C-alpha cells in the first residue's frame, strides 16, 4: 500500500482519498458480508465435512472475526458493526467509482488547487472513522488531510536561519 501510495492517487467522485481508506473500507465491508453469510448458513462451519476437525459455530466465528479486526484495524470496528447491523451482503466494492491517477507534480498541484486539502484520510460520502466530537463547536471542523510530501509543513532554510539569529 505504501509503494502504491507513492506512485498513485485514488480519486472518489473528484476527491483524492488515501489508499488506506479504500483498503479499510473493503476489509470492513467484506468482513460484514462474511458475518451475514455465516449467520444465514444456520449451522456450524465444518459440520458434515469429514476433514473438519471441530465445527465453528456462528458466535465463535463472529468473535474471532471481531478479534482480528480489533487487533489489525481497530478504527474500522464501529463501521464494520454498522455494516453488520445494515446486513451488508456484498463481497465487492460498493463505494463510488474508483479513479487511479499517477502521482505527479501536476496532479498533486491540481488536487491541491481543486480541494485545498490534498488527500483525505476519510471520505465524507461514507465516513469510516469515528471522529471525537468537540463540546465547543465554535470553530468550524477542518477535514483530516495527508501531506503530499514529507517536507511540507517543515520550516524553510530561510525561516530556520532567521530563527537561529534571534
């Protein structure tokens, strides 16, 4: 995913999103579909199969899947739970059409010009991650953004030289 993100930008309905959003959403929706499928089977997995050592019941399956998600991607557990409650049955991408464009200076400049934010870590059309709510909503919410280059946000050489002189 890191190598992919260094070379490409993912676009969802004109918004640049981090590749981690797509991967996390696919994982959560696939896991939810597996839970709904397992629930609808109605009998323990492995039952009637001579090669199965011990059949796995639905509650065991659900517990194991939740533990895997909690260990590997704890931020998507609430989204996964919501998809299970909504009885999500799709084992494929259900979001908007994905566009993948090369990560070039021109594309980065265009993304920054159009969005003003760069790549979003969460997609407003279907947010995955629960954001902590501020009790004092006086300031407008700002979107989570990802720096396009590590050097962004760092002081320039001139700023550092001026700081050292003072």
